[in-house]
C-alpha cells in the first residue's frame, strides 16, 4: 500500500498519526482513503471543488509532483510527502 | 575583512555620550544574538531596574555567523529588560545592520545610561574609523521613513541604519526598533516585540548608522570547509520546496483551516475574509501594480519579503507578513490586505509592533470604542499616536494598557504581551511555549503547529522548539531558512576550525533559556505570572480553551534528555 506521510499541521484529524498506509491506485484515491479512516483530513488538503489546496507541495518518493497531481498513479510502497509552510513573520 | 580573531565590541555611555571599542571576550566566541544578549544582561543589568531608566542595558548583537558568506545569516538581536513584560527580552530582525556590524568585526553594541536632558537626541556612528556619539536633535520625533531619507543624505550609500521611531521616543511599550533593508534602505524590518524601541528611546538614541565602507565578508578559520558548507546548504535549499518563496502571508488560508486566523479579538478562529487577506492576492498584485519578492539582507536565499505597492503602483510597505495580516486584519475584522498594508506602513513609520498594536486595537473594538473593520478609523487612530492623545498612547502601550484604558475584560496576553496569531487553544504546545518562554507570548520563541499532539507530548515539543529557536536566534540565521542544530554547529565548527558537538549546541540553547529564566526570577516574575490570561482559559475557539495544567507547564523548567529528533528539527517561528 502507498504510505501518506502526514505533516504536523495536518495531524489533528489523524490523532497524531504521522503516516497512514492506505489502498489506492492514484493520489486522489489514497487521500479519499485517508479521509475514510480519519474524517476531517480531506478538507485539510482538498478544497470545496475537490481540487488540491494550494499551500502544500507534494512529493512522491522524494520527487516533486507537478501537473495533475491528484491523478498521479501510485504503487504499493510509494511514499507521499506533503510539505507545507508554517511561519509567523 | 575582519575575522573571528579580531572581534571587537562597542560600549556606549549615554549619560556622558561617549563610546569606546574593546576586544570581544574570546570565551564568548560561540555566543551571538539572543544568547549573547542574555549573557550580557545577566552580568551587567540589574533585573529589578526600571526598564525605561538609566540602569537598563540595551544590547544590539548580530549572530555568530552574520557577516560571513553563509546564506540568510544576517539577523541582529536587540535585547534589554522589557517595559512590556517586566522580564528579559530579545527581538531580532533582518536588514543590513547585522551584516555590516560583523563585516566591521563588531560583535555587539552595549548601550547604558541615559542623558540628563530627556529632550536631547543622539545618533551613534560606527565605521571603519571607529565609533562616536553625535547630536541628533534635528531628528527628534521624525517618523522612520522620513528619518531614513534624511540619514541617506548624511551618510554614505554603503551605510545602513538602526532607528527609533516616535513611539520609542515617547517610551510607548509597544515600540519597536527598526533596521533598514538592502534594496532601498527603507526602515521596513523591525525587532518588534517587547517594547525595546521604548528602551532605545529612553536612552535618547534616535539612530545607529553603520557604514562598513569597503569591508568584505568575515573570514572563517577553515575557509574551505565553510565555503563547502555554504555551497551545499544553498544548493539543497534551492532544490527543495522553498516554502517561503511567496512569504509568510501565504500561510493565511492554512491558518484559517487550523482555526488560528483569529477573528474579532480572538473570539473566533476563522475569518470570513480569508480570501481577501490571503497573501496570494498580494503576489497577484505584482503583475498590475509592481512589487516583488526580495531579500531583506545581502546573501539571503529565502527571499520571503514581499514589496507591496499601492493601486497607483507606488511603494507602500515591506514586508506584509502573516502575523500582521492576522492581528491588524482578521483580528480587527478588517477584510482587505490593502488596508492592512496601510496600517503596516503606519506602524513601521511610528516604530510599533504590529502584533501588539493589532491586539490592542481589537480590544478597543471589542469594548465598543471603534467599529469592527473600520479601517479608516484605525488609520486615524494610528495617526493619533505620535500626537499624544490618551487613546493613541493606550494603543501604543499595547494590549494590557488598552484593556485598562477601556476597562474591557477580554485581554488575551501572557506576561503582559499580547498573543501572536498562532493561537494557543488549538495549538496547545505553542501555548506551553507562550506560558514558559522567558519572552512571554512570542511565537518566534518556539512555534509548534501540530494540533495532533497529546498532553504528554506538549512539553518536549515546546522545549525542543524553544532550544532550536534560541540557538537559531543566536546564530544570525533566519528562522525561515529553517536550519537545524546540526546545520548550525557545522557552520560554527568551520567558522572557528573546531568541532562543536551535539551536546555543546544543545547546552548552548538550554543555557540561553536558563540565563533568561534566572533574569526573570530575579526581576520578581514567577511561573504563574507567565500563564495565559483568563480570556484564553474561558473563551473557546473551535470548542477548545487553553487548559494545560501548571504541573505539566512546570516540567518545562527541567532539561529533558535530547531525543534524536532534536538535532534535525528545523527552526520555526
């Protein structure tokens, strides 16, 4: 199963879990799987229209994802990282 | 081109208006910025002194690696006893003066005393020829931008400035210390928190002019190793996600999602105006109005600072940050980033902390003294401050003073300092930082944005963040570069050609906190004094109040064994 690494700001719904193994052939399916397991996670990463929110950058096995990120095909064992900025200034 | 072996320090006596240069103590070589300020204040400042009297000590200390070729490393710390918290305070900022002082080999400026004539103003000139105090009565009560435009004409183009605005001269406890940035030498960077501008003003010190002339970067002891570190670190950063490439204002929508885009004096955690306050709107404005992202200091690779233009395409302010958009924006129910930009500029002109000022205005609004979202009323109010009206002075003195002025009950603060945007109710480990940091409620002391932590994790996560940030704020590196303790100790090792161990760097961070706690204790402050105010204990956001018990809070004062993640943890503030 692909592994979704959960960054600290998104760990409220996951109850502190830092990674979630979830079935899915694409990133979207995996994110839907995380939402099913931890309700409340989905709105953190997806906007009201179902698109990815803009304030995170996505990586698969260390490679930055671009283009239609949600349709990215995933293989068992793939690791997805979500990098988001938090700072005050 | 000064190197670490030639380091000096400047001592200024404002009672007699004299300044001298001394050798910098070799035993302090690995101390800079916040840690150096804490060490000097512990040794030379009576913690019980009047913060606005002659016995307070004002410290201006660049970081250890400032002035070198290390990326994004020119931060300068301003330190002293805070007139706002009554405890020790350090606030740091970017801009050029930190880099310039270190290129001259000046590790710290220590300012003591007070002129007998409270109406007299002075400047301090620092250059390759030495240092001297000069008369500056002609600049009395000038706002920061006008002051700097005049100073540009008086000093060489290579000079940068540290300035005190009218709020500092009026000794208002929300006053900041400004520094000039690299592009236009505007006074847009501020060591904002804790009222240190009032300390500078109380000493009659209107400005410090630092002219490095043709001085080059500092020479590390191990130039090859240091150069390789700079090259590798820069490459890794630039190949990474560069999360601050559009500035901290891009955090607005995420903060809203996390219930920490506080609204109407923090009675709610989300703002209906999130779209119009989002920093993305600022970036979009670059295309039609001009403006851009830039670096506030030479050698910065983060470039998080936005230059904001108005509708006519003229420069308005820089940088408009997340904290300001929240405290002067959503927290006052102001819907437009353009209005917040106006108020940010006014605060920079007056020399005021935008966080403290926004917190104070929200209390005035909550009390009925001004309508929610009345941006024109806020502009009028800010322009009253240097006119000396009672209402203006209350706002300039911050949230607690405004609470007293209005008699309003809801005054969110810790240790007399208003709460930054990041709210301690959904983010309880950050709340533990606010309760225990010697700095009071200051997100830069240890920001933990993790709403999924359990209560038994709060103290370690806060302590880890406080240690990493204390070391970062001593190094000169900007927190937005997000260096780890391992990164910093490696740079120190190359700078001095000695090994700096993990234990040493952990100890340095902890010692800084211990020095500061000891100062606060001697000043008469207790752990209970630091607890968050009643408003945060009783008024919920998203169903949560701040309820971490004191027995958990008090665990912070014991040094916990270092876990592996300490050394890779990134500075975050």
